[in-house]
C-alpha cells in the first residue's frame, strides 16, 4: 500500500475512534442527565433529570407537563447524610412543573425523586434516587483547552499504538506528542478544572480517591515508561501499544466516576429548606 494512503487511513481511523470515545464519555458517567418517558392520561411525557450543576443558586428541575390536572412532588435529601427525606409540591409555570434543589457547596450532593400524580394514580419517574452534584463554574478559557488537549492526547495515543503495530517510523515522535498533550491536558489543566470545580487542585492519590485524577496519573506513568523504553530501543513495539491500551481503558471509565464528594455523615450540618 502507498505509504501516504496508509498514513491517511490510520489517521482517519484514529480520529473516528477518538470521536467515538468522546461521544461515549459524553453519554456515560454520573454527571450525564437521566432521560426517560412516561405516559399519563394518554399523553407521553419526556423528562430530563440533571445530575450536575455549576450555578451559584438552587438547581432547577423542570418537566414539561401540559396537562394542568397533573401535579408533581419533589422529594430530596443530601447524599451521604442522616437527613430525613423532605417532600414539597412542584410549582407550575405554564406547561412546566418546577422544583428547586437546595444549593450545596462544591462537591456536595443531593439525591432526589420526582413523582407525578393524576387523581389517585402515582407515577414515580425513576425507581432509584437521582444524585446531583454541585460544583463551581469552570471558566471557558480553562475548560475548553483542557477538553481539546486531553482528546488530542487520546488521538495521538491511538495513532501511536497503530504506528507501533504497523511498524511505522514515527512511533517515537508520536509518543513524545502523546506524553506532552497528556501532561498539559491531564496534569496541568486537569487540576485547574478540579480547583475551579471543587476547590482543590488534586484529589487523587495520595490525598484522596478521586478516580479522574488517579487515572490521569496512571496513564501518564505508562506513557513515561513507553518513552523511556523507546529512547533506549526505538524498535520496541510492545510498550507504546500497552500505553495506548491503558489510556483507552482510562477514557472508557465513565467521567467523574468516584469523583469528589462531601460525606455529611462526618459533619454536623443540616440541609437548607
């Protein structure tokens, strides 16, 4: 095969693969909203229950319910707390039923249920409580470079692995680029995002158990090893492939899983009503 065509096809595959991983990241994890549908009195009602909020006020849960005979109730309590469940009626605003989740400090979580009533019929939207996590707002000039660079790292990681598998001559320089983008995207801009979101630069090992921080560190270590091995022996194909697979596994772990959170069972505070 023509080398230029081969390189183009490998880059195309790497790009499409990275795009698929990005979509997977967007649609999974504990921060992605829960969507669903239910039918009441012959009307189909679609809903979206949010699981993350970065505003300075209460988080608003809204559901479009044109039928004004349908009422809603909102039940909530803080996550990891001894708080009792509190239930309040949802307010109607035109065709929407609204509820407010009391604002929490960064990393504070609230679990909630939404129940709709039509006469004596009860419709619980989700059997399991939905958990929403509050966080600080991340400036776009920090967030977007972080997202772009971290996915560039994934792109070059995939391309480096393919280059090693197909015995290309650019494995070593691609490894450098992967390591640099992973360093800036995951270990420089990543902690900056963490600081704006939850008030600390690093919540991973050895200071905490934040999985996002820890998996960035693990991936970086594997790519450092791959670079050292290639520096000593450019023909090595194993470690670049291993490092690329490790980063793939890291990206397949849902974003924000086991993220920063407040354990209210260890604090003497009460939720604001």
